């Protein structure tokens, strides 16, 4: 029995409708992962009501370990025996550092409020490894090559059905420049400066993503020397 009811980016929780995003900093990581899983299934069922091969209605697939698998209801269609499962878009988000890990790259995306900054992120393309995705995204968005890329952590990301994978990278020498399309501002910060940004005491007036996000979790790990 699902625990949450969704309506777009809203979720019914404790007697009222709230945005999924607002619950990120309220729920525990385990609870938020559970919510993300239910959102992925909800989105899957909503967007797979018909067979992509013949257009017939889909139906629950029988005798499958994953109870929400679907199949085409038309017995003559190849989709009748080729089951569908919830799928995820994969994104990477990266702590890009320089000076032996002493400075961290933060960026402002053109779609965000003017004071918001975060780590660099992007979606994986077909045929890429996650490491290649990280290297391509960083190169495209700010022109930097990376000396090393190391996997750190991940987070189911219910907007609507993604998984965020977190990395630590060391940048090669060179000037970081925003691509001007996706990013319009980038800054290097020390741990002291990032701490002030997260405390709201930075003279820059910048703010980081909300608590509970993988971006914030990775930033905390960098601040406390865990990466
Ligand atoms: Zn079909």
C-alpha cells in the first residue's frame, strides 16, 4: 500500500498538500528515499498506460517479483511478453576542487534565483559511463578538464524519476568559465567561505540548495573533511 499520494510535484503528507521539494529537508534520508521510490512508480504507472508498440492498454504483469511491472494487454503483441519496469534518468553532481582539495567550484544556473549556487550537475547520455558523464559535463559547462573522478554517494531524486550520483573531482590547471547558456556565474570558495554561505553570514549573499539534497550532503562532506 503506497504511503504517499502525488499530484505533480505535490504530495499529500500528514494531512496537507506540500511540495515534494519542501519535504526533502523534513524527512530523514531513508524516508525521502521511500517517497522517491513511490514517486517513481506513480510516474511510471501514469506514463505507461498504453503499449508503446501497438497502443493497446497495459496491464499488471503476472508472477513478477516487482509487483508494479506492466505488459501490453494484447496477447498478439511483442509487448505482451516484454515487461516494462519503472526507469530512472541518471544525473551526476560533482564536487569540483582545486589546490589539493582546498577550493570548491560553485555555479549559478541561469534558471535559478539569482542568489542560488550549487555544485555542477548534468544528465548522463546514452553510451556514457558515469565518469565520462562527469568529465563531459564539467568540460561543457565551465571548460575544465579533470585529473581524477571519484564516486562518493547517490540519492533517488523524485523530480520525477531520477537518481543523482555524487562525485569528487580534482580539476586540472586552467581557467573555469561559465558556458553562458546553462551557467552564467562560477566561483571558487574555501571551506571558510562555504561555511559562511551555508550559515547565511557570507557577504556574497549566496545560498546553497536546501538541507537533504545530495548537493548539500556532498558539500557538508567536503566541509568536514570526509572527502
Ligand atoms: Zn502492444
